[in-house]
C-alpha cells in the first residue's frame, strides 16, 4: 500500500518538513558527488556518519571516541542508501509531516523529529550491538512522525495506491488502518530478524521511532486552535 495524500487539514505551511526534505536531498546529492569522485570516498563518508552499532558499543566501553561513536546516531538520519530509499522516505514525510508539524508547532516539531530519529537509532543499536554495518536513512524519524499522526489523526482518510497483480487501484482508508498495518509489518519483520547479522532493513529503528512518536505526542496537550469569525 502506497499512500498518495490525506484529507487532514492544516493551518500553517510546513516549513520545517520542507527544510528536512531539502537537507536529505542535499546530503544525498553530496553522496552522489562523492561516489562519482571515488567509491571509497562515499563508503568512508557513510561509515563515518552512518550509525554503526559496533562503534557505539566500543565508544560506550571507552575503546573509541564518544563523539565519533555516538554522533552518527543522529547524523545517520540524513543519509540514504539510494535514490528510491530517499524518495520513499521524503514522500512519507511530506504526506504525514505537515499535519504533525501543524499540531506541534515548527520548533517543537523540529526537536520531535530529531528526537524520534535518535531514539530509532538507539533502538537499532540495542537490537544489533555488535553489527559493523552502517545504518542510514530518515525512516526511523519519519516512523516517529507516523506514530504521532496515528494518535492525532486516526480517522483521517488516506488515498492509497494498492497493486493488484499487474493492475493498480486507489482506495480511501483511515490512517489508523494503514499505519497500524505498517507498524505490525515492521514489528513482525524485526522479530524474524533477531539473531541475524543486522544488515538489510533496520526494522527495530522503525519500531522504536514509531513508538517514540506515538508516546511523545500522547503526553503533549492538543494544540488550541482558534477560528476566525467574520462579522457582517
């Protein structure tokens, strides 16, 4: 299922969501530049700024620089492994991020996004503490946005593209159906990956980010909204 758009109204322009999309695109363009210059350069860049669980473990044990080991837990959310990885993430961020930003306010939303991304990276580390494979991508932070969305806008209608063999159709589904279904897939896939080498999709980062987003917004009071009244 691919969400295309939602019907939840917003009262402000999503400046921070657009900013995060722009930063992700800019970093990806820089990665492409490095890859054209030297394959080794982009690999070194990803290893330096991607979240490598084994480096985190070494840093916590005092065998590695704390800054070099822990900072990538946050910087990794702005790196991507390929064009479609980037495209899928910014698409989901655009669809769900604007309403969450409108709900939280621009500054709080920025902190919320970064916080969910950091928690997602920590969840991935806890699931794979010995992995030497760099984890990259904004999907953990965006999972947090999706977790917040399902709490605040569970019954918003999402126009969704559904493939049926070689054909495609669109249906309107409540956000709670799509996002809970997505979360269950992440959780089951994460449980099935326990004991693996930690490569492929960072399922537990998705789970951790989603839960973080849902919990954080649950404890925040709803934003008061005022409607303008015109007098005749």
